[in-house]
């Protein structure tokens, strides 16, 4: 049985666990082969595999394919140390694979309250940078991270700002506002 947690059905492998979870006390031969993975919608997942195909961090898997038997969402604290170390590269991979989606965040971000804008949630974005983004997008939508960087004075790495925010949303369970990860 596969849970229907995300509309995007591909994930990036964070860690391959050929002998299952370390805290599983069953004999090795009774433990399922698992991977910790990051879905394209930034869900952290533990997937049970149907066979012993060897995977590596960074590999992509089809969550609806024959290789994945089950998936379940897990918390950041449930990741193995190897998965935690692979997480940033996986987030970068997801962002790079769908740059348009994240550039559109700069194009489409809206106020959350009368005093807080979605852009304010991005690390390093204060009132001045937020207003620079808002002013520039009035002139026309951004087409790429390179264009955001070129047109918005002071925003030197718009891709990294998105990656940092996603990482924060994955690590912190108690965040009041989320833009990317549930």
C-alpha cells in the first residue's frame, strides 16, 4: 500500500538502508530494504523497496514505480545521519530540476498578513530587499534565478535563499508559516 502524500511522484534518495532501520530488532533477513528520500514537494519519506536494487544518495526513484512498495512520511529527526548530510544536495536538486516553480515564488508571493509578506520569510530578505523584489516584478515577471539576481539589487543568490528556506522548513516542525514544505 502506498500513501498518497504528494502530487509529485518522484523523490531523491537521501540514504539507502539495505538492512532496514537500525532500531529494528528483527533479524537482518527479516528487515525490509529501505531508503530515506525527499519528494519533489519536500516531504521526507521512508520507502520500503520491493527488491534489493542498490541505490545511492542523489538517485531519483519513482514513488509509483515497481521498486517502491510503501512510503510513509517521516520527520527530520527520523532521518539517518547520512540522510541528513545528503539533504541539502537533494533540496538543491529539486530546486534546480524545477527552477521555474521557485522563480515563480518571487513572481507570485503575496502578503500573509497586513504586516508580513511571504517574501519576508526568506532568509536575509528584509523590508528593503522585499520592496526591491516587489518593484522589479511590477516591471515584468522574472524568468530565471539569474534574472532575479540581475534585476534585484542586493539579492546576490536567489536560488540559495530558496534552498535555505526549504531547509529551515524541513528542520523546524513548529514554524508558523510555510511556503515550500508541509
